[in-house]
């Protein structure tokens, strides 16, 4: 069995179209069709069927897909393990939050790319809960999250550092004159928050609920830039990691309110499956982040 057929099979399942798969892989559409036909002949089953204008996996195709992912992952791991650690090829998949992707991880990714220019790094952002779940399922080789301490039996957790959370507002906000801002003051404020499921939003809402505090109103955005702009325009106050607003604070576009840090306690953490074999690039990424 040619592993290339399995890789093509996986890509057709992804794109749902033979022509698009050929464009992505640099093959003619006829070559894609031929390779899928050889797989179907080998297994004596139909792997795809046309539905709603795209190619979808049959039940037998779904079963094969489960094994194909494992086979290709093992083949890639074997290739990387026996290859020279210099200029490693292959793909690593890293999940992280939007704030860490934008303001923390990119310098480290750049170092790995300089060392391994032929390495493909897939960096995807998401919410911490989903990132933990996907890492445990093997979707990501590693995830870098901003959350409370992670304790999951199947995951290895490496703490990097505690990350300061700051409550921000437009310059001149009256609360900036206080020595310390109590949680109760949020009753009279509009909160500008990240989307539901975000770790630090969840923690803030938990603290508010514990203290029976209901904000005047809540505005939600998935974009950090939108949150910062709304706060700068005095539409409310927002809770964000300090690394995400450092530039705006220095330039005076936003101010930090005297909000007690102990209300929200989160850390940057690296997580991966305990049974995961770490490739040289992953080990190097762990090392350079740990030295920061």
C-alpha cells in the first residue's frame, strides 16, 4: 500500500472535491481520481459518495479515515525520529489562544522556523477549553494556553509564568483615581468581554456570581482589537492580559484601573499528551519558551 494514496484520501475528505484536492497537492484531477479508485479496489468498498455538491465519506470511508490519521501520524513520527535533528521536515500542530498567538508565541515560532526552514508549523487559535480537549484527542501536538492550573490525567502540563490580567478603560475614567477598585464597583459598569468560554472571562463571571454582582451590561467580542477600541472609545471597561494592551497603555490610549490581581489568577502553560513522543522541534520549542 502506497502511503501517498492514504494522504490523498485524507485531503479529499478535507476538501470534499477531487479538483480542489488536485490543486492543493499539485496533481491533475485525474490522478486524484485514480488514486482513490486504487484505494477502493484495495479495500473492496466505496469510500466516497456525492452529496449536496461535494464528496463525502461513506460509512466505510469514515472507518478508514480513523485509521488513516493514525497511520500517517505514526509514519511522520517515524520519519522525524530517524532523521537528523537539523532542518527537520514534517508538520507540527500547535494550538493557542488569540492573545498568546498575537503577543507571546510568535518570536519562539520564528526561532524554530529559522532552525528548521522546511518544517511546516500549523498554528491555530481557540478557546482554552477546546484547546485542552483537542490536545487530549491528539488534534494538536502541543497547546499553549492562558488558564488556571490544568490538571488532566492524560495531559502533561508545564507552567511558564503567571500572566497579569488588567482592567482597562479610556483615559480619565473616574475609577483611575481610586487606590484600589473593589469588585462591587462593576455593578455600575458596562463590561466589554471576550467571547463566552474564554478562560479569564469565565473566571471573572465566576467571581461576580460568587459575590452576587451583576454588571450594568455586557458587550462581547471575539476580537481583541475590537475590545481595546471599544474601551478606548469609553464604551465600557475590559479585562485583558497585560501583554495584549502593553503598547496602548504606554501610548496613553488606554489606562489601567487599580483592580486587585488576585481576583483573576491565570498562567501561561504548555500542555501535551503524556504519551506523546516529542519531536526535536517540539523539544526545542519547550526549551526556548522555558528559558524566556
